[in-house]
C-alpha cells in the first residue's frame, strides 16, 4: 500500500500540478496563448500584466490550491501508513514542481513554480510558509520586483526549517524545489541586470 501511495503521489502530483489556469483562461477567455504574450511565462504575474486583474487572481488561487490539495492529501495518506508527514509533503511537492514546470498536457512548457513551491512549504510547516509570505510581501512592496521578492523569500525557507526541527531529508528536498524555482527565474535576473525587468503593480491599466 505504501509503495502504491508513493507512486500515486508522484503521478497525481505531476498531473494535477500540470493543470495551468493561466493557459486555460488565456485561451478560453481571451482567445490567446499566454505563452506567446509578454514574458511568455504562463503564470500569475505575466497573466496579470497581459490581461489585467479580472481573471489574474483566479490564476493565483488555483495555482496555490492545486498543489496544496495534492501535497496535503498525499502527505496525510502516506502519514497514515507510517511515513513522516513532512517527508511525504516534500516528496509530493517535488513532483508537483515538475508537473507545473514541465506539464505533459502543454508540451512541457509551464510556469516557474513559485506558488507551487510556496503552497508546499505551507504544508510542510505553516510557520515557515507564513514567514516566507511576509518576507515576500515586504520585498515586493519595497522593490516592486516579483522575481526578486519570490526568489529571496523561497531561498530562506530551507534555512528557516532548521530551527523548527525539520528532518534533514525534508530540508534537502525543500532545497531542491527552491533552487529549481530560482533557476527557472534566471531570465528575470538577466533582465534585472540589464534594467529591463518590469516592476509589479497591484493595479492594472486593463481593469
């Protein structure tokens, strides 16, 4: 049963996290492919800049929810089989990250994974997730750069897990997810160095 749940967590986590609301809504509502607009990233920030706030917040909510449900469900199921809850959450989170970034249903072209990473951290330890959200919010309000705010906040998470007594395997898997997400933002940092990175605004001219 335990092996079956491990396999199910990997497959379901990958498939569910691969569902991309930014791509779905851009095609169904605006008759465009978000991957061909703006920065080309099928995520909340690019969707918001391209189409405005009207549907963007639904993208954010769904991206957070899809992985939170997958990670939370399989962490609970595996924990009932004697597996450490945090370990199971981190394990499922890795496959959610892969599904979101390289979705089979969208020809392996997906998002960068911040919201998936954040929701996984929340399931692993809500205290670390809350601290990361606060750090990200402060940086976003001061720097206005979403890429900097999200990456710095997520890079702090593995470090923050240590004083809360998190097991080493969980910290290592969380580090893998965070580093993977940071690497996915490399183009943003290149644009930042070149002075071409767009700043984030809660308002939108398209609203």
